[in-house]
C-alpha cells in the first residue's frame, strides 16, 4: 500500500536520474517522444515488483565477475551522464571483466541511464560492431559430437532489426 502511494514520487525521481538533461528538456522530437513515453512506462511498473526485485538482489563476488570475464566476451555500454550507475562503477566492472576474454567499454555521449532509448542508433552500432567482432574470432575446435549438434553460424546483427525513435531534428 505504501509503495503505491510513493509510486508517483519514485517515478519522478527515477526519470530525473535516468534521463539525460537534453531528454528532460525535450530538445528534439525524439527526446520529446521519449519524455512523453516515460510516465506511461513507469506507471506500468507495479511497485510490488520493485520490492520483489530488491528482496532477491544479491551482488556477485569479484571472483565470480572475473571468472565470467575470463570465458565470455563482454561489452559494457554506459550513458556518459548516467546518474544511477556512475562511470567509475562501470570502469571498475570493466576492469574485473578484462581478465581473459575480450571486453570493451564504451560511453554514449549525451545520454544517461536510459541510453538505449535516448540514442538507439549509437547503442545498436556498438552492439553490431561487437557482435561482428565476436563472430569474426576463430572458433575453438569442436568434437565430432559437438559438430553434429551445432547450430549454423549466422550473424545475429544481420538477422535482427531494431526499431528506433523518431529521427533527431
């Protein structure tokens, strides 16, 4: 009940931190569209889900993060002005993930925490380039059994179509 009463204030606080100043100011048609969309998206998030999320939240250890980075190529994309996850935190995570497999960290200019919505073209370009680089890497040799059950190797980026916001003015 109390969370329901707090919902408007929590949503406004999230928007203030998650959206870049250019978005909050509605500087372009795309940013105005996103600004108008934010309240509807926030209203659709039931507060009991926030409680459930935080109840189960646990942070992995540094060793667990390093073990992932040793085996899996990782891409971190951050909003240049993210007020929810500071750039120092992203850099610290990148350092932990850089223990073996290739990892990349990028910052998208004039975005905040909602960078996928604020600049989908930049995010998609970074994702596409990263996926292409992962697919271009030599594959480990597979056993006969693994080859028999393998899925054909096709480029994810070329098969996927991402929608975007109205073009910037």
